[in-house]
């Protein structure tokens, strides 16, 4: 997964195949929390997600993306904002 800004990352190549990637700022994300066209994907471990996360985000730990992304996200072509706690 490519880190494009601390805390925000680009879509994993497996999910973004053939789709544009762009950086979304924290400010833009905050204004779009109610936007149903945007999937907010939290890739932190389940324990970290339980401790606090962006409201409405889906938790899908990095290690589980390949196995579970298609089951959790019905349309992988829609806009997906992926975030984490930062580079690890």
C-alpha cells in the first residue's frame, strides 16, 4: 500500500486496478463524511479501530484486504478513501 500523506493512503493496487488515485485531504474527508458515494476504509488492526475511528468507516485491516475487500465493499470502482494511523 502506498502512503501518500501521513494518515491517508492510496488504494491498494489490487483494489485500484484501472482506477485513478488521488490524495484526499483531511479537510475534504471531513466535509464528505455523510457522502454515501464515498467509502471510508480504515486499514488499522481491529483493536485500534475499536479504540477510535472515523464515524461510518469500514474496518478492513491491511492483512485482510486481499481476502475480504470484495465481500465488504460491493462496488470497488466507487471512490474509496483509505486511512491508517500513518507509516508503520
